[in-house]
């Protein structure tokens, strides 16, 4: 599959003028869809539905495969589609509230209109629901990392509740949504090589 940087609305292809033409591209660092009117404007974040509607108005028929856009992150997009907030803004909000001594969890719940449970944790684990009706409901984990009682990192990931079957717990190791865990693993690997 050939990837492109921008989907220009006038040609419905990767061919166009990035300075003057309207296009859908990927918001740098976030990995989510964004609309931009050339270089005259900043990116406007889009849900998948909004991006598809823009394409339909431009004359595109069918469903576009957004994976064709370079740097598209389907997990980040799913998060934005559900909560209308991007990952880095959520982390920034947590730091901002923590600096002021305010618990960010109630603020986040209100911000996402209670579409998911918001859980503060220091460990990456699966969460299970007690009621069958909650199976599949989304939850967001705000993952805090501390050193000497100081916050040294905040990360965010999300998943859907699972239900335990017959008392067995099929835990799988979760991958945090962003790069915090990968950075830690690289650092541990580097430290291990330095010690040898």
C-alpha cells in the first residue's frame, strides 16, 4: 500500500499544493486526522466520521483507508473519536492540575462527559467488570510514575472492560498508549549494557 503525506480535497489524491490547497493530513506528534486550509491555518482535529464527511462533500465515494496517510495512528484516532481530546492534551491537563494540587480525575470525567471510567494507577493492568452489562465499556487509565514521592511521568492508555470467566484470570500485559513504557525499556536496556 502506497502511503501519502496529505489527501488533497481538490484532487482526492496525494497530489496538490500544500501551501494553497485544502487537505486532510496527520497532526504532527498526535497521529490523528486533521483538516488544514493550506499553510494559512493550523490543523483542525477531526474524528474519523468528520473526515469521511469532508471527503464525501469533496466527491469521494466509499470509505477511505486512513492508514494510507503517513504517521496515522489508529489507536490515537480511536481515542480522539471517542473522547474528542488528544492524548498529549490529556497528559498536559494532568500535569497542570497536579501542579495546582487539584485531582485531575473529576475534571477528566467531566471533560469526556462520563463516556468512560477514569482510573488513576501506578501499574499497567487489565481491569475487569463485576456486572455483565459493563463488559466492553471503555476505561481510561492515568498512569503515574513516582520517584521519591515526586511525579516523574504521567501516561494515558485506555481499553475496554473484560469479564472474568469461571474464576480464571487471563491477564495480558498491557502496552501503554504512548512511548513512556518504550522509553523506560530502552533506558533499562542501555543501563544493562553499560553495566556489562
